[in-house]
């Protein structure tokens, strides 16, 4: 037993995972699926706004909340990210059932509260 390090405890997950997979295959119901289209514009807008806002907030102190390079500042990066966020919300409002983030979900207080956007 001395040759085995503490890392071996994580191998217990292999049989647990295999058993879980087998039980899921046997016990979980199968649901009908429908082909949907990917909201590519929504993905790009969402990715851009998250990238810019998170980068601005995360790296703000690194650049002393000022200039990154040339005319690009932390605040301009965050502002452009917020513009992309507004564009994302407008785009998603027009997509109906094919929206990446259906905005009608925010009418539900439980969803809105758990998503940290408030009610």
C-alpha cells in the first residue's frame, strides 16, 4: 500500500462514472429532439461583450484604469463591451424562439434572481 500515493483516491471516480453512465443509459427517458438553428450572431455578440467587459474589469488595475495602448483605455474597452451587450439584447429580442438567450425567461422572478441580473 505504501507504493500508492494519495492521488490513487481519484481513481475511484472511474467505476463510479462507468456505473453512472450505465444507469443513465438504462433508467433515463429519451426525449424527442428537434433540429434548431444556431444563433451565430448572438454567440459572437455575447462572446465579444463578455470578453471586453471581463477583460476591462480584470485588467483595470494592471493598467491603473488608464491607457492600454495608444488611444485604447480600460474604460473604452468596457464601454465597447457594454455597446456589444446592448446590441446582444436587441438582437436576442428579435430572434423569437431561436434566441441564444430567450429574454422572456427574465420575467420569471426565480430565473431573474438566480441569474444575478435582479428582477
